[in-house]
C-alpha cells in the first residue's frame, strides 16, 4: 500500500514538473511580453532564478522607459546575483543604479552591485583588479548610505578586501627581502616596498611584520655595503629597530630584532674603530 501511494505521489510530481516545463517552453518561445513578464516574476518569487533570468533577459529591452521597467531591471540583476553570475550581476546592478537613481531599491542595488565584485575578488596572490573595483564600489556605498541596513556588512567586506590587498603587498616585500639575501641590490627594492607599505597602511594588521622585515633588509644591506655607505646604512638599520620597539615594545619578533640590533651595534663599533685609526 505504501509503495503504491509513493508511486502515485511521484507520478503527480512528475506530471506537475512536466506541465511546468511545457508552460515555460511555450512562454519562452512566445512573443507575448506580458506573459513572459508574469511567468518570470512567478518563477523569481518561487526561487527558480535560472529559468526566470532567461525570460527577464528577453523582455528587459522591451520594458525600458515603461512603468514596469524598474521592476524588471532589478529582478533581472538579482537573478544573475542569485545564480552566482557575479560579472553580469555587477554590470546589471550598475545599469539599474544609473537608470533609476530615485528608486526605492537604489540602496539595495548599490550594495549588491558592490557585493558582486566582492564575490569576484580572487585570492591575494592573483591580480586584484576586481578587488579594487569592489573596494571602490563599497566605499561609494559606505559614504553615500551611512544609515543603510547594509552598512555594517559593507564595512566588513571593505575591511576584508583591504586586508587582502595589504597581504599581497607585504608578501611581495618579503619576497624581495628573501631574494635579497642572495642578491644584495634587490634589498633596496625590498626596503622601498616596505617603506611604501608602512607609509600607506598605518593601521594595517601587517604593520608589525613590515617594521621587522625592514630591520632584516636594512641590516643585510648595511652589512654587505661598501665602506663609504656602511655607516649610514647601519644607522638606518638601527633606526628601523627603534621604530619596531617604539610601536611594538612586546613584538613577537623582539628576540630576532634584538639579535639584529646587537649585530648592528657591534658592526658600528668596529666601523668607528677602523675609521678612527
């Protein structure tokens, strides 16, 4: 009995599904925009975004300038977002914002347009073009809608993306520092990269790391410099150590930094003794 009832239920579900598919295919091939609009909205409300977006794609151009155009364009963009097609979602939300600046949906469209690019942001080792675009969009949203219900989430995303970019910058500087141990002129590039990072990102979670690696880079450069440049570079390395200790007196790098400072002071003493002879 149970198996019979189960079979009947499955048959009913199959009939409903096939009927729905048949209706969808019929409307999809139809030229009636109103029928497509009605079914597209119905599918959207049911969460069937993949089929809904095909219908919205067909009718969107026909509703430009019409009262329903605003609604169609928002649903169209949101379908792409719900389908995780973030490139097209970002593009369509941008179009919506430009086309309907006074819409009740303007905040939502602006936020999800920015979030689309946030979703496209790759891991820190890759090109960060989409990250830059997402940050730009998020910053505009944050500045424009400080009272928005999406404000906190937008701030959190902007912080996450900023940290990702900082991670990329610090890793590049560290790579220069690593290569510089075998090719000393590269240490100049490492120091420049670290200086830029420290100057451009004063509140970064990687600031302590940058200050420490500047000690490493400047120390290695100084120790392997010609006599006419050694004293100035040793003093620069010691200044790097003092900066780390001033800002991070309990630094996790303190032991390593202390060892480098001792080596710098020893070399400075030897240099002074040599010069004074």
